[in-house]
């Protein structure tokens, strides 16, 4: 296998919302023993798995602080690129209304990378901890030469919080693990080893906990950009004047799968997704990282100890 940078997949990190969610970049909380953040662990895992470049999707107004406080930490480890998600950047024929200030969602964020990314690529959220195996599965798929897209599927019970209800994309799959549909359930709570979702009308849906959950960890070839542009054009024809409407990547993928225009291989992982949905989650995230260090999955100090394949 060619080990050059140009043959390795790219990791696209969706970080345009990170400043607004955390109230400022300086408030990205460390979770590792030497100040490491969740992003640090994701990039470390990606390099080990065989990714060759990181492309951060950010907003222009956070460019300088993001590069200084986040991006600069990785530039000695892996080539780093930046692209900007801007509310005014839309498919041909559409002009964003003046009232629009927020970006248009995760599908729009991936489209922002279309002029920069020309190799197979993975997509992750900046503030989610996906686990070592998840990156290995995704990199292996992207390096295989497959034309199919991919989604890393987590066991639902491994993605829930002890401290409240969460929203998750619950997946239906074929017997050979291709995606059929992702259904967004917005109020999922633990129920022992099982789970339950409560819909807006108060109806309770029991869940086994073993369902496949999407946590926005995807793999694509560059062919997805043209498909996303078509999907976003259709979305804008209906929602251009809606100041709050968002073009979600999951919705676009669902549409393409249902139309038979995209096959998505579901890569099942036993890794536990970790994130800070509630303030009370943070100590658990810190302890999870400590346990991984104790079992040798990560070194005590990340940087300077990464060996790329």
C-alpha cells in the first residue's frame, strides 16, 4: 500500500459551532491529564489509524483563536487545512437572506470542504470522543477503494448519558449491514441496560439498547459533494427564508439512500461514544480517559508520541 500523504484519507472535523457551544474557545474543557481536549484524542486516534490530513471546518470569526489554541497543536503531527462555513456560501442560484446569520447545518458544513477535499474522507464532530476502534474501522474502509459511503455505528446503550435524555439517530440496517434509514429520536433515556424514547406527545417507545446509533461519524468519496449540492438546492427551495432551518448531513444521506443513489456500509463498533451533553458528564469523561490511559490505550501525554502508519 502506498504510504504517501496523498494516498491517505482526510479527516474533516466539523468545528464551526464550537465557539458558540462552549461560549468561547478558551472554555473547551480539558479532559486529559496534561490539558488534552476531546479533539486531541480524536486527532491522535486518526493519525494512528492512517489518516493523512486534517481539515477543520470553522467560521471566519473564530479563525485566529482556533488556529492558535487548537489547530497549532497538530501542525507538527499532521498536515492541517482550514475551510470556512459561511452562511452566504450557497449552491448556484441561491442568495442567502440578509437576516441569516447562523450557518446552515452539518450538510452545509461538509459542502464547505468541497473545494479542498479530493480524496476519500471521514467526517466527525469536533467535540465527540469516538474511540480508537472507530477510527480504525473508518480508515480501513476509506483505504479499501470502496465506492460505498460508510457510517460508524455505535451500540445505542454505549452513547447514552446517566444525567438526562439525549437525541440520537437510530438506524435500520440490512442483514449485510448497509444503512436503510436513520430515524432521529429526540428524548432517549437509559432504562437499565435498555432505553426508552419519549416523543413530543408523551408516547414512550421502549428500546433494547442494542440498536445501532449514528453519532455523525461518516466516510465518503468526493462524489458526495455533487450529491450534497443537489440535496441542499432542494432544501433551499423550501426553506431559504427560514432563519432557523438547517440542512443536516443525516437527512441528506437518508434521502440519497432512499432514492437508491447512495450505499452506506455500517461499520459496527463496540467503542463507547463519550461527550459532554450535560455538565455532570464531564467527570465521567475524565475518568473514562484515565481508564484508557491505565489500560495502555493512550499514553499519559499525547503529543510527541504519535507514529503514523
